[in-house]
C-alpha cells in the first residue's frame, strides 16, 4: 500500500524541473539573467523526464522507455550545441531503431518465474509504437502495471475489473501518442503525471472515500506531446 509520503515523494523531481524552468523564464523576462534562445535547449526536458522514469520506474520496461528518451534528448541537445550535426532526415531512422529495441525487449524479455493466468490477467504490460492497442480486463485481482504509447494509441477498459488489495499503481507514458482508461465507478483515480507539451484529463466522477469497497488507483508517468485520459 502506498503511503501519502511515498506518493508525494514521487512528484518531487518533476516539480523541481518545472520550477527551475519557470525561474529561468522569469529571470529572463525581468532582464536579470540574459538567456539567449532558451527554447533551443528543450531537449534537456526530454533528458530530465527520461532520467526520472529510469530512477522511479517499478518495471524494467519503463526503464527502457526512459533510456530511449535520454538518448534521444542527448542527441537533440548535442545537435543544438553543434557537437554533432543531425537533421530530421538523419534522425528519424533512429526513432525506428529505438522503437524496434523496445519491441524486441517486450517480446524477448521473460519473467524470472513462470507467469500464471492470474498474473497475466491481473496486470498491464502494454506498448503501442506506431500503432494501436485495445485491451479489456475482467480480472478480480487487478495489480496495476504500465502502458506506454509512442506515436500510437492505447485504450484500456477496466470497468469490469476489481481489486483485492486496497490500491494499485499504473505507470503511464504518452509520447506523441495517447492513452485512454475506462475505470470502474468505485475506484478513486489519483494522478501524479508530468505533462510537458501534453495533457492529462481526469473525467472520472470520484466516489466517496468513506463508502465500503472503494479502491484507489495511483497513476504516475508523463505525457510529452501526447495525452492521457481517464473516465468512468
């Protein structure tokens, strides 16, 4: 079970990043600090988000996604600093390579112990890369998991699922893509998602926390040039 302190700690690094960017912009607007072409260094945001995902990830797959973000951001930053010269014509094949590595990992990585049917049905392990994924879970023991959409879309229907535990955690990543969740009406959705040039929309009607049988679903992750939506 997640304590309130643990959940708050997860948002510290993204919050510091956002505060730092805001301070730099404010100092520039007040002519206290002169920062030329500040937006040229946007790849730093990509690197920072990738590092957060690698450090805070509870799943190896999320660490792989974070690593790809760090590498991509480093290449963009190196191009900005003129350490290397990479045009979009040169760069887009690298996106395919990164997507292929992620696809290979999801297919070749095997769990240390054989997964039972309950393990498979009770957790999420979804990737959408240049495509779409749709999944409906009817398990009575939902355990969380992760979903990552990169230049693609994911739709997850949990309306007929339930939890034996009091809570579960979902790690979500939307990069130039979208992820949509359909949640049960007795689940309280608590989001801790960093939206960078993206959006998070929680349309769920939250139940009363004092009602018996109410569960909590914690959602962490990032939306970069993409969107994450919840509704019940």
